[in-house]
């Protein structure tokens, strides 16, 4: 890590992402780093925590450090900002849980297999501390053949399609449904998936198949509600694809998700490698595992898997040189940067790498107009 003042803020954030609740050593290290920061560092930290959607986690970590007699010397406004974000998310998640109970019970009674994804599932079953993982909607993976029944059941239970939402799922279903509560103002949303919510150009760069997910999914309960779950290795790979393909590795909250998954479940890393190659997503999985290995308390299996999976073509080497784990706190997905341009040349297939290379001028022009 860098030893500059900016580096201290980034080191603090990366250390917070890998923080283990109840570990005195982790609390002591965070306290030491916080004590080294200047006003400029705290400003950078506040900006990055907000971007990476980590404020609720940082509030819970701060409370855990205080419980271990290692209070973090943070400016009062920053501590209040994290506390207020945690309170807002607590209210929001309560509303979403209400909608989840209504939706999941009705869909299960209708005989539909439904997999809760992302925040709701992770906060309920994976994270060591409830409330450390914020989320703003309920993401549900549904089989394509069940979309007509899904639309009928959700509509019958008070959910309505949100007009103007992206059309990631075919008719008659919609991508986003919302439930308006009794006060007429409070609203909860459900985001429907039939695979991964990727732009079409990404889907053509892999052989990812939602059918494989369903072939290994199994029934479970989430907060006492009937649901289905992905096998652990599929959960790891799809979480990586979310942070890589949707965010170009620019969401540290997703890396925290991966650390919590690895701590909560027994991951077969050989299977992660096998599915990465089968789906031709090694170009996205490999870098994520390299970054994750620099955050984890036991980096060996992550590093070994990354070394096995990561391809060695030229643009991959350049990408890893430009985007390192130490620079992730300041990394932004919607920025005109060398790593973000190189990202479009990442693919397991040489044909798709060439296709990405040929489209680089268009991506560059789009970036200049947009950023």
C-alpha cells in the first residue's frame, strides 16, 4: 500500500472491508490507521465510503470497535453521517422485508422456484452482523418459463409494474415491480432477473447460462420465508460477475460480500475454477480473486485459484498493471480511465477480445462525451 496521506485513507477503507467482528487485532489496526489521518484523509474516506455503499457497514464496525475498547478517533460529523445512513437503511430494509414476506409466500404457494439475490439474501443468511449490508430492493431470480405465473401472482398480491423500467425480462413480466404501502407514499421494489442484468454486449462475451444455476439450486428458507438458493460456488461466481461486469470492480461492498460468503460457507475453489472456465468468465473472475486475496485473512486459496484461472493475454496483463487492489477505494466505474477502457478487451475468447479491441474507439468517444 502507498504510504502517502491519501494512502492512509485507502488503507483504512480496505482494512474495514476485511474487518472481522469481535477480533481485537482488527479493531486495534483500524484505530491506529484512523489516528494517522488528517482532515483531507477523512474527506476522501467519507467520499469513498459513500460511493462504495459501505456507510452502514462502517457504522456497525465503529460500534464493534467501541465494544472492544478500541473506539475509532473519527470526526463527529463523519460518525453521525454513518449512523444516519445506517438508520435510513434499517427503515428501508424493514419495508423491503415486508414486501419480501408478501411476495415469497405467494410465489411459493404458486409453485414457483425463486432465488433471492444480493442484499436481502446476504444480510439475512450470510453476513455475521445483521444490518451491516444495506440494500434498496429485493432481487429475485426466476425461471423464464415461470414469468407469466410470476406476473399473475405478484399482480394479484398488490404489486404493480414500474413504468419506464429497463426491459431485461420478456413479456408478460416486467423488470421492476413495486408495492405501495397503506400510507400511499412508502414503496418497496422487486427487481426481477432471469439471468444476469448485463448489457447485451457483455452477454455475448461469455457462455454463462442461468440453466446451470437452476440445475444446482436447492430449497431453503430466508428469514423463515420459503425460497431457493444457489450452490455456494455459483453464488461466488455470480457475485464476482456482478462486481466485474456491472461495476468494473468499482464496488467494494461486493468484495465484502465475497469475504462474508467465504467465511460463512465452505467454498470448493476447484469448482469455482471449473465453472469459470465452463462459462468462459475466467477473465472476470481471475482479477476479482487477485484483489480479494489482498483483503482476506487467508489469501492462499484465493491466490492459488486466481493463478489457475487468470488468463495471461496482453490486455489482461495491462489491466492488472493499471488497476491494483490498493487503488480500488478511489476507482470509479463511470470514469474515463485506462483500466476502464482496457476492461472492454477482457474476454476468454480471442474472437471476443478482438471484438472489444475494435470497439475501443467507440467506447473512448462515449467516455469523452459522458465524463
